C-alpha cells in the first residue's frame, strides 16, 4: 500500500505543476520553503487522513461518520467526495493533453523553429472540439478500467509497476537535460537561493503546491489508508510517500529547468511550460526524448487520477452498495460530463481549478486536522499512529506529530487560505 499511497501523491503536481511554480516564485528559495511546508504542515495532514482512514476502514463519508459522530461532521465527507470529483474532472483535461502529445511524439516527434510555433500547436489543439474530448475520454477510460479491477489487481499492481518505471524515465531526462550547453544556469537557479524573491504570495504558493502534490484534503489518502492492513505502519508509510513525492518533484525541476535555461526561455512561463515550451526543446533532442517525457507525464497523471476517482468509487461501493465495476462506470460518466465542460470552456476549467486548490482542498485538510486533533480521543489517535503500540518510531514521533496536527496545521491552513483568497 506504500506504493499506492506514493502513487496517489506523485502526479501532474510534480511533473507539470512544480517546475512552473518554481519558475514563477524564484527557484531555490521557493524549493526550501516548499520542503519545510511538506515536513511541518502537509505531512501532518497526510498522517491525519491516514489515521482516520485506517481506524475506520471506510470511505470518506463513512469514515467521518465513524470517527466524528454528528451530522455536521459527517456531512463534511460529502465535501471531500465532491472535491475529488471536481479535481478528476478538470485534471482529466490535462491528462488528455498528455495523451495527445504522447501520440504526436510517437507519430514523428516535434519539429519547431520557435516558441510561437509550439504555442500555436497547443492553441489549435485546445480550440478544436474533438481533440481535447478524445484525449480526455481515453485518459478517464484508462483510469476507470484500472479502478474496475479492484484494489489489489488494479490500483496496487499499477502502482508497483509504474512507480519504478516513472523514476527511471525522469532520471533519464535529468541526465539528458544536464548535458545541454548552458544547462548550468538552470542548475544554479535550482541550487542557489535568492531570498529577496520570497514574499507572502510565494509562501502561500509553496503550501498550496505541497497540498496539491500530496493530494491532501480530498479524501484520497484517507480512502487508500482504509485499505491498509493492520500491520502496516502509518508513520513510515507517510514519511516514504512524502519523500518519494518530494524527490520526484525535485527531479522534475532538474529535468526541466536546465533545459529551459539552455534554450534561453523564460522559467516563469506558467502552466503552459510543459506543453508550449518543452516541445521546442525536445525538437532539438531527437525523437526518443519526447516519447519518454510525455509517457512519464501520462503515468504520473494516471496515478493521481486513480486515487481521486477511487474516493468517488469507494463511496458508491460502501454507501450505495453498487458493484465496483458499475461504480467505476458511473464515476467515469459523471467526471466525463464535467470534464467535457472543462475541455470546451476554459472558464469552467479555471473555476474548477481555483475552487478545488484554494477552497475545497484547504477546507478538507482543515476538517481532517480538527477531527484528529480535537474530535477523536487522543488515545485512539495514538493507538493508530503507533500501530497499536508496536511502532517504536511512532511512539517517539507521536507528541510532535499530534501537536502539529492539533495546533500548527489548522492555523497555517487558515492563514494560507486567506492569503490565497484575498
């Protein structure tokens, strides 16, 4: 289950989002703040979701009903389910882009004379009605098919195969990128911090990126943790998931930024960095690199979309008593409908992205912290975190982790949420 949890965390947030966030917020200084946010805020929330999931053994709604009795608390489970539904829907559009670019790279690679040509291709693809819908449908179809196969034969098996493969692919791109003339400027950008570029907005962005990257606040970690076996250790599962996630994010930065600087392109290009800027670079690196890179993006996108859609599927199976295959098909249909609107109307995509990243994920994480820190009996929390008293590391870490969950995480979440909104 560690691989599945790591797969839930590792996704487009690492390969697509992290590099352009680093580019927009000053490079190495942003990375340092990001790592601190992961260690002291995001990881405690990860533990909180894991504790709720493992102790209840239920979907997000059922878990809240068990761990936080009361109508008000129970209904917050619906918000997490809705957040996962919305995230999968707009996420599938970006997943569809990765499918489209993978097919294009397999068909002959990219041959661009400049950034304008690559941007024109991306614009034509998005202005077309058929291409985004076809890519999105393929992406959601693969996600639903894996979920229909169940936890052991679907989710865990996919994660065990793809996580090592994704690591090897990213390392290959890092090595190739570092060999480009002028790549050292990109290395300096990632390794030499300039704290003058840090402000409240950058710090808020770092925490938001940590939440997005680790799939927090939407019930994905909670749902996966509900499948944990009794002997599995929450402390080590959480630490390894955060470590894997951070390593992949840093590798993505070192795969992309040196190539960006070597080509004389702007590091702060924004969300279009992967799909508008990098194809220009790849067109100079032969036909293999584009295939490897966009296949990596597709794998990363699938590991996260599977975890998000599983929140919805698990709710349908546990609460509505639907067979898993039927639940997966129903989740596919619902997310496809909203995803189609996101693909066709950019404003719908933007609203879904903003709502989930700045409101729903923050709210879900805040609620999970309150449930573990203030609602559940401390003895029950300690029992789960220390693996029924058998985890020596859990016993040592529990006082610090509990303090972070109960006091630090909720205050920081509120402060960051207000910063993002206002």
